[in-house]
């Protein structure tokens, strides 16, 4: 039960970039038949989704003494 309760629902992009990612079907997580985790990366498809290096606002939400605050 724990595995299905904590599973992240993957989007189409993730399946496109990482072939072999486990699938959700009928309330179960299904692994593939490849050895190990069986997950690969398609670098050509990953290049279509460049990383954003901009600063995420919530990571900057601190007082000068380092205390975290909610903006």
C-alpha cells in the first residue's frame, strides 16, 4: 500500500524523456521487464526541456539572520 500512496503521478514529458519509468495502471505501479530499475534517459528528448537557472522566490524568503519566513 505504501508504494501506491506515495507515488508521483508522472506526466507525458517524463515518460518521453525517461523510457522505462514505472506506469500506474488500475491502482498499481507496474515496473518494466528490463534488468535493474530499467529506466533510461533519452538525451535528445531531454534537450527539448532546458533547465531554468532562475532563482526560485521561496528560497530567498529569509531574514538577514537566516530565519525562514513565508512571503
